[in-house]
C-alpha cells in the first residue's frame, strides 16, 4: 500500500512539473495561443490523471498479489522449516542412539583389550600358562565324559602327577593327558624378521617340543599301570597347525614315542571316541550279566519242566485212581441191584432159586 501512495505522489509531482513547463512555454509564445494550448494541456492533464488512477489501481492489485504470494511463500517456508526441524530432530535422535551404541562398543573393545593384555600376561608365565591349559582341558573333558571316566591331578605309581587321567578298561588302559606346552619359542618363531632368524628359532622350537614329548613319554607311560601311549594337549590351534605344517620331524618323533599331540578340536574328537569305547565296555559288561541271567533262567526252566512232568504223572495217577473208583462204584451199584431183585418168602432156604450162572461168571471176571 505504501508503494501505491509513493507512485501517486510521483505522478502528481510529474503533473505539476508539466504544468510549470506549460506556463513557461505560454509566457514565451504569447497570449493568443495560450488558450488553445491550455485546453490541450488540460486534456493531457486529465488523461494523465486517469492514467495515474488506473496505474494506482494496478499498483494496488499488484501489491495485493505480491503480499499474498509473500504470505504463501512465508507459510511454505514455515512448513518446510518445521518439517526440516522435525527431520533434523529425528536424525539427531537416531544419531544419539548410534553414538550410544558406539560408546558401548568402544567400552567393550576397551574391556577386551584389557582382557587380552591379561591373557598375554597369563601366557607369558609358564605356571599361569599351564593353569590356563588345565582349565581348558578340564572344560573339554567334563563336557564330554562322565565323572567316573576321568581324574584330574592324579598321582601315578612313579609319583608323577598327571594333569588328567582317563580311566579306560584294558585294553588300552588308563591314558594320561598333559596340558603344558612350550610357547616362548613359538612366539619367537612367529616374530622372526628374516629367514636366518626364523631358521634359528625354528630349531629352538623343534627342540623344545621334542624335549617335552620325551618328558611325557618317560613320566606318563608306565607299563602295567597306564596305556602304552599318552596325550600332549596344545590349547592353541595355531601351534598345532604350525607343527603339522612345518615340523614333520616332531610329529614323527611323537608317533615313535607314542605321544599323541592334540589340539582342542582333535581332543574333542578323541574324547568322543573314548566315550564310545566306555559305552561299548559297559555294554559288554551288561551283556555278560545278561548271559549269566539267561543261563540261570534256563536252569529255572529245566527245573520247572521236571516239576511239570512230576505234576503230570500225579495227574495221570489221579485219573487212574478215579477210573478204578468208578469201576468199584459200578460193581457196588450192580450188587445192590441184585440184592433188590431177591424176593424173600415163607419157603425154606433150600427152596431159594440158584443164582444164574452168567451172573456168577461175570462177578468172577470183574476187577475188584
């Protein structure tokens, strides 16, 4: 609206300027022509005033349209800013949640790093490393075998203490599992910089493992008490793979010494085999018990057959006795019938009729 007023003021000033110019022109050309020119300039002034009014109306319409468009644009900008603010808030919320997850993961990584440092400290100490291997061995054994099939820290006849003793029937007998392993030389082998250093530490690593194999064979293979072999448990798949990949002489020497090198994976399979052996041994024991019971049952069946035979003979004798009793009762009944047939009269005994000859013969042939 202010723009429309400013334009009208400018138009009025322009009309006044034109009037001044006209007055100046009229003063210079004379009064004769001034009336006609004033008339023309009046028409022009009226036209300019009309154009001014029309221009003012258009400017007002334009101003109204511009204001409406500005209002619409402001509304769209406000709505867009509100939506963008909402999206930004949601994004910030999701970002905050992800940052919380990242913080938790960072905390777990820090804790794992601390635990790894502790594990490295454990593995750097021989006694602690042995305890670590024993704990892993204990977890594997207890998860596969029944409690009656093993013993930890068992003292043997030669006063050596075994980390684990598997109680197997003969053959093969009890098997010892040793959980200690040489790690320092393996770490040196892994950290070797050049070929010369690797060859040197490889020899040291091979010598350490061979010495440990010989020690196990001497301590834990006892004739008459244990099996002819023992197990060397390596709680590290990497060491086990390194031995089988690059130290074939060590593996062959362990075979000759009957010391079987096992890792957690292979020990798991071995323990499952031991479990199957124990199950088969128990089945054989139960089969022996079943055989004894079957033999006892066969003897009982024989005695039962004898007693049934005796009972059958008693039944046969009873049947014969009943038959004889029936014969006797029939004879008694016939005699009673004959007695009923006799008529007693007044005649003397000499006049009694004689018994028929056929009845007398029948009585003599019938069994008593």
